[in-house]
């Protein structure tokens, strides 16, 4: 299908021009296009519709995310310390103790790298259950995540959220 070739007309045209220069024909079994002015028009129409689809989908997703943020709903991957059941967000008590410890260590002067090292030395499992797998970027993500105070951060704005806070 031509909409799988590229989702931007500019990219599609550029690649197809290079392929044509190399004597390579692009054909679609499911969307046969004749080699004629009308075929060129139809191919361009397929490309235009593919690009429109992507732009429209992005706008709809953003609209949905804005609505979820305004309603205080969870967005994105469930962060360490929480789990979701039946559409509701709950605290994972074992992981919540780790989150509190991370903030405690940070307040006591530990940096992200030193906290990750402490977590690995104390055999604290990561989000995916890996022992010794903590990285400083994971610690930084926890320290910067508004969800732990019961808020959502979306598109540069902070919103109240409908899930429990782990820290104050």
C-alpha cells in the first residue's frame, strides 16, 4: 500500500525519484497505479491522504491527552510505585517505599548516580524486576515526576490528578 511507503509526500517523492533514477519501479499489488498522468495523480492522492491521516491522528491524540489531563486521568506508562487495575490507579506499597527512599536520599545530598548505586547495592528491583539494573536516568525520572505528588504534567502545564500521591 502506498500509505505504508511514507507518510509524508515530500519523503515519498524524494525516495521514489531516487529509485526511478536507479531504474527501480515501485509498485503496489493492492493499489495498482497505471503509468500515466492519471496514475501519477492517483498516486499523489494516496500520498496526500496518508499524510492527512497522520496529521489528523496526531491532532486527535493530542486532544484526547488534553482531555485526560484536565480530568486528572493517568497518561502514559504507569510509573514505578503504581499499578493500574480496572481503570483505577493504586499504590504498589513495596515500590512506594523505594520511591520514598529515593527522595529521602536525594534530600540528604545523594545525587542521581549515587542513589542508583545505592539501589543496586541494596538489590532493589527496577520497574521490570531487574536486580542491579538501576541507572541514574531512571532515578532522575522519578525525582522529576509530578505523579508522585498526585499531579499530571502535560504539555508544560501541571494538573491535579485522580490518583494517590506517594510523597508530599
